[in-house]
C-alpha cells in the first residue's frame, strides 16, 4: 500500500469503531474457553480501515497457528459488526513493556466503562461447572484458602465473611466457583463480579428499580463477590453495599469475597466496609511453588487426556521445563499445558523440547522473571567461585573451562538467544565453540550425576533469580 493510500485510509476510519472486547467475548463463546485462553486472548487489536482490520500477536508461531486454524472464523465474527470487512491481517509485534503498559491502561478503562455490560442479574449468576473442589490442586501456597473454602461450603457461617486474596491467575475464582457449586443445591447462591454488582446498582437507580435490587441481593443465602478491588463506586453505592452486607450477615447468609489484595490495601473502599471484610476470615493465595506447579501439570494433562480420550504423554523433561518456566501464575501454567496438548493433538506427536520452546515462546521469561545472560553468568560464577572476568577471558584452565561451558549451556536452554548471539555475549566466541560447549555438557550430564545435580541446582537458582549461598 502506498503511503498516500495509507493516509487516506487512516482518515476514512469508520466512526463506528470496532469494540474489540465484544469480539473477544464472541470468540470465547465460539471456540470455547480453552482455545480462547490458549491462543486467541492475546490477539491485540491494532487498527481498522474501511474494509480491513489489523491485529497483532507476539510470535510467528502463534500467528501461523491462528491463521491456519481460526482466522476464517474470526473473520466471520468480525463481519457481524463490520459488514464491508474483507480482510483481517495478523502482524507480529514483539511485546515490549510499552505494550504491556498500554494493556494495563486499557484494562483499567474497560473496567471503568461499564456501559457495555447489559443483562439481568440472573444471566450473570453463572457458575462454571469445570471449576470444582475436586479438580483444585493444593500445595503450600493455596492450602489455607482451599481448606477455608471447603469449610465454608460444608458449614455455612463458620467463617463469615470469608475473604480470599492473591494475584492474578492464582485460583481465586476457581475456589469461589467451587463454593458456589457445592452450595447451590440447597441454597440461593448469587455469584457475581464486583464490576457487575456495581453496574446493576447504577442501572437500578437509573430505572427506579432500587427496591428490586435490594430485595434481590438481600434474599440470597450465599453472596459470592469476585474481584472486589473493582468496586469503586460513589458514596451512595458504597452505602447500599454496606447495608446489604450487614443485612446479609445479620440474617446469617454467608458472604465470600475475593480480591487482588488484603482488605486494608483496598484503595477506593470505605474504611468501615474494609473492616467488615477483615472481620471474618482473611486468607491469601501465594504464587505456586515448583512442587504445586508440577502437580498441576500432571493433573491437567490427565484431565485433557480424558477430555480428548487420547493418551498424550508429555515427557518428564518437558513437564519439568514447563514448571520451571511458568512461575508467575497458575493461569499461565494452564495456558501453557493447553498449548502443548493442542500441539500434540494437531501434529499427532509429542513435541520435543525445542518445539515446546517455540510453542510457548511468548509465555516464557516474561516480566519479573526475565532471564538474562548476565544473570546466568553471575549465578554460575558465584557457584564455581570464579570471577566474571575469568569466565569471559580466553584462558583455558580446566577450572574455568567447565563453568564457562555450563554457563553457555544454560544460556542455550534457558533463553531464546541464537548461537551467534550467545557467542557475542561470551567475549565474541565463535558459534561453533558455543555448539561444542552445549554438546559437551549434554554428554557429561548423561553419565555424571554430580554434573546433573549441579546443573539442576543452577537452573533452579536462575529461574528463581536468587543466587543463594551454596
Ligand atoms: P484468579 O481468579 O485468581 O485470577 P482463576 O481462579 O481464574 O484465578 O485461575 C486461573 C486458571 O487456573 C483457571 O483455569 C483455574 O481453573 C486454574 N487453577 C487455578 N488454581 C488451580 C489449582 N489449584 N488447581 C487447578 N487449577 C487451578
Ligand atoms: Mg478471578
């Protein structure tokens, strides 16, 4: 497209802008949440022209995957909103921190803009049958929250309210949902996100339906509110919430709340409400440790095997790789497993480690867990008690050669750097030297238990970014 044309097109952007969040919802409905979470959620909207929409994803692999499997149907979905659409293009844009900022800002905007949510209370009282106690895997980081939830579901008012908090993707909604499932047979359960609660509230004021709203919420036996940090309503709204809350507690209804932070850290909520939240039991969910991550990988793979009624054996090496690499949240971990399983179903083979790395490229080593060559070098140097100058020097003494080879090997397996790139970071060594180092260590690992132990130890230190004393 010539520049002129391009500018012309930019000017013609239709005034009726595409609402990407609506399209995302449609995609989720059409493809199901597994496929959506694993592949489609990360598609970003870039821009739209008269008959053309530009989207972006972060890796070539994902682009090709989506193009070959889903793009036609995505085109149909978008067409519902944009009749003269003829083409969708997927561009690869590596995710920079800039994009992440943009995404965060957009998310905040989305939650503040509630006008696109429309529907009745009941339609939002959706309990997901797939999130149950029996498929919630427990470990040190979530055991307390799990046990408290179980107690509440067996014996209402044991802890009231129950307040569960933790970061994104840690299993809060899963637990809240499990409570909902076990109590809904015998009780009137209302499971709603704080965002929708607010929306209903505002809507009922506008339509003079306050009485109905009050009745509805005050009649529930179990009120479950997800993501309370999004409750940022005006005084009147908080007032109503406070009264509903008290009325429910007075009549012995159970209240369960989740949030991304502790009650006292909620910024836009009145103090008296916060202290009500803190008046029952407050439990947190921490980041999953290695052991829990491995357990979840095993269980999810089994679930998917049953679901697809075929047997996919993800090798121990790959299971280990995934649990070492996806450390930030369980959501990310589950997404990674879904992708690997989809890959093996479609290609009818178990992916090997380098294929897994490609499939998961955009999930690995992001954000705070970023692995740099510098980090690897520092940790390896510390481990072998040599200096970085020695590691990077051209000296070939045996006590320097091994650590150097190990650092090179770890860089190869823990980062996505190419051989020439690794060579450059190790004082401009040739890429054949890099290959030789990697091969040497791979061989040694086969027969030398101490080498294997050292490598695993170093790998863990690097992945957790904590050079601890040895
Ligand atoms: P949150 O609400 O804390 O952001 P979710 O409850 O939505 O997180 O969890 C994200 C994903 O991870 C969901 O698919 C959920 O089923 C899964 N998940 C979270 N914790 C566990 C767990 N302990 N066992 C099994 N699956 C889990
Ligand atoms: Mg949630």
